[in-house]
C-alpha cells in the first residue's frame, strides 16, 4: 500500500516543482525530462490501482483507517496540484502560440507575402500566403 502513497506523493512533488519552474522566466531545458517522469509516475499509479482493483475491489475500504486517511489526503493534494499544474501549462501553451503568431505576422509584414488575383469580372482579391516559421530549440 505504501507504494501507491509514495507514487502519489512523488507525483505531487514533481508537479509542484514543474509548476514552480514554469512560472519563473527563462529557459526550462529539463522540462521534457520532467514531463517524461510525470508520465512514468502516472503509468505506475494507474497500473498499481488497476491491479489492486482487479484483485480486490474493496481494498480501499479494507485499509486501516489511518492509512486510508493518509492516502485520501495525498490524493486530494494531488488533485489540487494537478489543477494548478494544468493551469500553468495551459498558460505556457497559450503564450507560446501567441508568440509564434506574432513572429509569423511580423515575418509576413516584412516579407510582404501577399498575392493579388484579378477575377473575371475585373475585381481584385488579395490573399496572404503562409510564412513558414521554424523554431530552433537548441539555442
């Protein structure tokens, strides 16, 4: 039983650390490793919970009260931390999308990649061509 509790506590600590890092300015070079560790911990937790539920669906009710209370408190803390983590990651994704859009708009403005087409009735329409943007992640 302590393996589930340890996994929940480790996952909570990892998410808190990730959220803290992402709220600070600067490059976060190890964020990919952090995400991979979260995936591994979630997989372990899911696997262990599924195994316990398969072997004994009432395992949680059969725990001694103190251990059940500790586990429930840890899971509640994990849920709160996961909610904060999701908000931080959503803000980072939105910020990244805005930055890429701003760079693309500026490149399009500087390169003038618009095309004018004359129609059969003498009208003219202009379309903006997509400007390819590549990010160098190894700065």
